């Protein structure tokens, strides 16, 4: 008798399923793909920040041998793309930013295409430009889009309570303006796309998109191909981090080139192009006013933010939607107002980026929590604990925290870093040029999707073959976050199969069922639940069939190690493969194939932005220790103590990587990364001068996972893809204050900026 | 990108010099600066490309009378591992230890670092402190001619040197420092690893009774060329090490550098850094003496 003990895959350390191929170089990225007869496309971008296009002469480029097509706006439908539908793929009459696309070439080689671009002559008439939100809002400022004569494409307003009453009841009121800078995603894989039409006019796009199904819908009107004639195939992605939530002009341009030439066309960015023409995080000017009672009770918060939209509107313009959640609901605040003005400028346009505005909002809120604590003589931990949300609460914005580990996160991070003692000791006075500091900050972020469409669901098709190989067709894309592995774990767990028996297919809209897309930290939660439920249906079917064959009550049976076993004794009764074959061959004519569409229990917010937008919320706290050299301004991060409410750990190795990667991204945002934009131009479009954090600078990261077992989460899990990047920068700002007694309100904390701020403060500027 | 019409990878220096003299030539050593500059369009290839990498006499580090001779093709990795340099010219090894990444150190050559003539070139500053001289060769039409030039006279501006047309840097020599010679190098980048200098400083001299004598000072990335800090050196030379000398050296340094503002740092910040690094180097040298 063979006995198979009950084992679980949940919480184990599982190497990501795509890791072997990626580490050995076997993975074929878009750079490695070449279709037979494929041409190479390149885009001519303007060198003007704001100008009228008088004339474009492409005759010399067309005459170059090896050039198959040169197109301008005149050759395209001219339908704009983007969240604000304000961005024509090729600009015909006017350019508004230096990245603007004017013409495109398809040629036999990239070198010929590049040569052809040099032969295109463009005549411009320069227009006055605006490079800051304040200039753009001034009466009489140059107008970027005639539809918005005030240069304001969007505003966002949210409020609850009575602000005046809140201010009246406060003992201490403070106000600060924070300035958050430009950074960019720096995906290892540069942007690229391949478009190809077959003879019937069916279009296949090899795309890096994070949202393959909405992509079809969004690109269709721009390229004039109906969505049902578009197939999206996603090759493995060299990094997403939110940057592939939007469609960018190079994608429809590639389709236009493929249509004109009737050949497959690939467009692949250079690294310099990636820096100049891919999106950034929103630069935000954030004015926050907060009040607190003497006992530390938070009374009100009033936030006004100005967002530099750049020349066009991407999904990034909607980050206030996330920012206001942190303003209203990270801590209990009875009276609250939030207002954002999104402003057109002639700067590069920002997009969606891991955290989606929350890094900026949390920077302001958690800077203020420290300042308020000091004002009422409390330590920063005590003030936060006093105002922290607790499980079961529904915030005034309507966010329902069924589980909420915020207090535990605060306490765990503080205890493990010895925060209270170190914070007090550092404050007591240090001498010498090197000062030590410790800072703390927390976060709330959606952890169960974000219901911003009419559905926030994900489809799964699960099929078992006659050797008990399970194929999971899921709509959810893998963009490096490890969802493939987690989905395979859920399915393997339910079906009692080894991980090697699970194949996840997630990269072809012709094969996989619908999903909203990878955003809002939703994939483990939504796609995980979908896969789990599809697997459960298959499990039920298998157990029922096994019960019938074995003459046993299905409830007494279990699936383990590829077998149907007796649930109590673990005795193996039947191979799962054999069971499935018997369903085909014994006159039953059945296959084991199930479908599921999982819709989370969340709602779309109302017009006042109220409602429980996510099925669950992730919380976390990070305590950061650093040293600052007050003579050179160099900040060295010594240790990060992170405590995150993740619901439940599914893949321990994966989530450790997710947290560490987020922390490092947060450290980069705070201390090294700075996309320098001057008069609309990017000054440092290369990794020599755009400084990412490198391995030697990564500090010790001590991570604790708090398992709050979310009742709606798959096996209790929450999504935490974005969470770890969110509080890092402001924890560093708070640590800098602890070290130096100087409040840093502007990112980044690069050495020169830190030294300048220290000098300013020494000269009396608060 | 211009096309190379003639390519040569000779084994002899004479042949290389002849090829370089025949027609306008680009000379290739490690390629770690040259290739990115060509790819980015910052520099054009000449019609002829002369690859020096097979020339054995351009390799190697050896004693040469009272001095040390570095073949121009000596890699940064070779400098790092060399026992004589580690023992007697530690300041050069210190700079090599701050040079880029392991991969680049394996390819980049000392000759290339000098000929690239970046004001931020990492190996230039310690070689100026060591009083290095250059051996330059050229083809006269019938034979190989050699001339010597002090390193400090080599640089004309960013990316330009006194190398004549077709002239090749063959070796770098410097006198072996006496046992009482001390020298320090400090490079400041905004990131601890893999970074280009925002500024760098080297100070060296002979320690005598609480002073430094025969002092040489060099500054990187604070002028169009790597700069010899003559006034700073004079402020130190023969004066007792301590706060007064440091203060005098720091103000001399601030007065003689000519920094610019660029994406890496403002002139203000470079001036601040030169002062603080100079003071810290002098403090280190001083405290080691006790």
C-alpha cells in the first residue's frame, strides 16, 4: 500500500518558473524575434519643444535604397490615442514635446532606417512654450491643446467631514509644500513591437502590453482595424512596472508601416530613445495642511496637488485616484479635502508607474505624521499607532478594511529595528560630520484589484490531458511579478499534481480568456482566485468520477501526488491520469476542462470617489537607518526593516524578491534617480548619468510578513506588487530629519541637493 | 557611422606607427571609451583603424632603472594585481580600485585612459602625483621616432592632447617613489560603485618631520584638463601638517580650480567637494604619521 502524506505548496520557497530560461539566456524577448521578411521601423522625433510644422520633405528618404516606406501624419487616420485622446501617433500640424513623432520609416535594416531619418527635412515655426505648471496656469500662457484653453485637462476633488470644524478643533496646524521629481522605469528590456498583417487583413501585434485585451479595444480606432481582427501576442517582457499600461505612438506607427509595406515590421527603441520617449513618474507639487489635537488625534487633512501632465495625457493623469486613498484612509482622519489640478506643459509626459501616485502622496502624509508628532511631543511611532486604522473599519471614503495589519506592521518594524530607542538617541545630539538617523513610514494600497472598469475580473480555462498534465489558460500577463508561478501553485495544490505538471499559458489573446490587465497589484488576488476556482471545479469533477469508480463517497477522497487517495489514511487508490483516460474511453465521452470568471467583491466608486474599490487592502511599514555625511551630502542607507501585511505568503521566494525589489526601487527614487528635464529636454538620457542603485549600495533588508489571512484572498493572500516601493522614500526623509534636524521636502536626496539643503537650513531656512 | 576603409592589427609597433602615419587613422586599444563614443556619434572614425592590441611590446609593467615603465596596453586589472605597484605606488592601485567595473577593468588600458583625455580620467590623477612622463612614437617615413613629454603637458582640453597626427602613446614612466613617499587618491561620484568622477583629488609627497616635501597635487573634473594643483602643493610643501596648513591648502585649491556646472554637479558643489576632499586627504596623511 502506497501512502501519500498531505503536503502543501503554499508558503514554500519556489523558484519562479521562468527563471531557468531567463538566467540561461534561453528566453526570447522581442529583441530576439524576427519574422520572415521582417522590416525595421524607426521614428523621427522632433527636436523642438513647441512648434508648428510648416513642411515635411521625405523625398530624399524615400529615394534611399532599402527604404520600403516613409510615412507622416498625412498617411494615417489621425485618430489620437491616450487617456485624454489628445495624442495623435504622428503629429501633422504641431509638436508639443521633444519626443513628438513626426515621421516613420520601414527599411531592410535598422541602419538604413536610421540613415533615412537623417534625410527627412522638417520646417518648423517655433511657438512659445511653458515648462512649469505655474507658467502654464498664468493668464495668457501659451495653450497646448485648443480643447483646454486653461491648460487643465483634468481636476480631481474629494472630501469628507467639515474641514473648517477640523481646523477649529486642532491644537496644532502645519502646512508644507513637497516637490516630487521625475524618475523613469528603466526596464532592462527597451520598448519594442512587431506588427504583421496576413493576406486576409488579420493583424497580429507582438506587444509588450500589460493589458492585452483592453489594448485591442484601445488601439482599434487609432489604426482603423476592428478589435475582432486583432490578435495580441506577448513575448516575455524585460520589465513593466506600469509602463506598459498605456499604448504609445510607436505601436500604431508600427501597424501603419506594416500595412503600407504589407510586410512584418519591428520597431525597437535605443536606450537613449527609451529615456526620452518612454513615460516617467508624475512630478507633483504637493501642498498639505494637517491638524492634530494635543493628545495626538489627527483632526483634518487638506491636500492640494499640481501635476505636470506634460504635453499629452496618459493613464498617469489618473494617479490622483490612488493618491486620495492615502490622504483619506491611511490613518483615521475625520475631516479631509483633496484637490488635484492636472496641467499641460511642454515637458515629457508621465505615465503609470508602480505605486501609481502613492509614493508621492505617502511622501507628504508620512512627512507630516513625523512633524505632527514632534509638534505635540510624541514619538513618531506613538502618533501613528494612535491614528492607525484597525480591522473591520470602513473609512469615510468607503474603503472596507476586512483585514488590516497596519498596527502590527508598525509595531513589528519598530521592534525589529529598535526604532523608539534609536530615534530618541539620534535626536539627543550628535557631533562630527557623519550623522546617523532612523525614520519610519507606512502605506496603504489596493491589494485586491481596483474596480475602475465595469468589471475587475479575470477568466481562466483549465484543461487536464490524459496524462494529468494541467494547462491553465489565464488572461493575466506575467510581467516579471511571478504570477505564473503563483497560479501554477494554486492549481497544483487543488489538483494534487506536482508543479512540473502545470503549464500556464498567458500570452495570446486568441487563446486566453479575458482579463482587465496587470495593474493595481491585482494579479495574485484576481487571477489567483480565478485559477483556484477553475481548479476547484476540476477537482470536484475528478473526485466525483473517482468516487463512482471506487464506490466511495467523494468527500472521503483527496488528490495528492498525482493520485486519488483516501483522505484519512492517504492510501493511493487511483492514478489521476488513469482516471481521466477512463472518462474518455469508458463510453463516458468526457474531458476534464473547466472555466471560471472571477469577479472580486468590490464596487466602482461613485462620482465623489467613494466606495469599496478593492476587495482587500495591503498595509506595510518600513523603518530605515542611514548615515549622512554632512560635509558632502552623501546619504548611505544602512538597513531597511520592512513589515508587510501580505494576507498570506504564497511563494516565499517570490514575495521576498518582490519586497526587496520594491525597497530598492524606493531607495533609487529617494537617493540616486533623477531624470533631469530642463526646458522640456531630458539632459541625462543614459545610465551613466541617470543613476540606478547598483548591487553594492543595496543595504541589509529585514522583511517580516504579517499574515492576516484575507477571507476573499486566494488562500488568504493580498496583492503586494506595488506596496514595497511606496513608503521607502519618505522613511528616508524622516531618517534624514532624525539625523540632521533638517526637514527635506524635495526629492531626490542626491549628495549635492542634500548639501544645499543643509546649508540653506544652517542659514535659517526652515 | 563612417565606414573604416583600412584596418590593420599589426604585431609590431613600427608597422602600427607606419599605418597610423599613412592616412588619417583611429587608434584602438581597449575600446571602452572609443566604441561608445563612436556609437553615440560623439566621435567619428577615421578612414583607417589601427588596432594596437596584438603589439606585445606595448604590454607589461616593469622596473626600468630608477623608475617604472607601464606599457600603454597595460590594463586596469593588471595595475590592480601588480606587487611592485601595490608596494611602491599604492596611489595608482587605489585609483585602479575605483575604476569602473571588473569587465571594463579587464579591457580598459592605461594608455587609452590618458589618450581619451577626460578631465575625469581616473588613472590620470595618480600618475600626475607620481610625476609620470610619456613615451610617444611616430613614423618619420623611414624609421620610428620617439619623444618624451611630461604627463602634465599632455592635455590640451577635454578629449584633446598633444599627440601629433599618427603619433602613438607607447609607454608611461615614472620614478619609483622613495620609501618615505606617501600619496592618497580620493574619487567622489554620487554613487559608491560604478560611477564617473564628479571630482577627484590626489596628493603625494615625501614625509619629513611632520611635513610633506616635494609635494604634488592633482585635481580631476574641475577644469578642461586634469589639473596640477601647483598652488595647493606650495601651500603644503614644507609646512607642518595640521589645521593651519590644511586651511591654506583648501583655500589655494578653491582658488586654482576652474570647475563647470554640468549634469553631474554644479561648479559650486565641485568647489565644495574639492575643499572637503583636500582637507580629508591631508588629515589622513597627517594622522598616519603619528
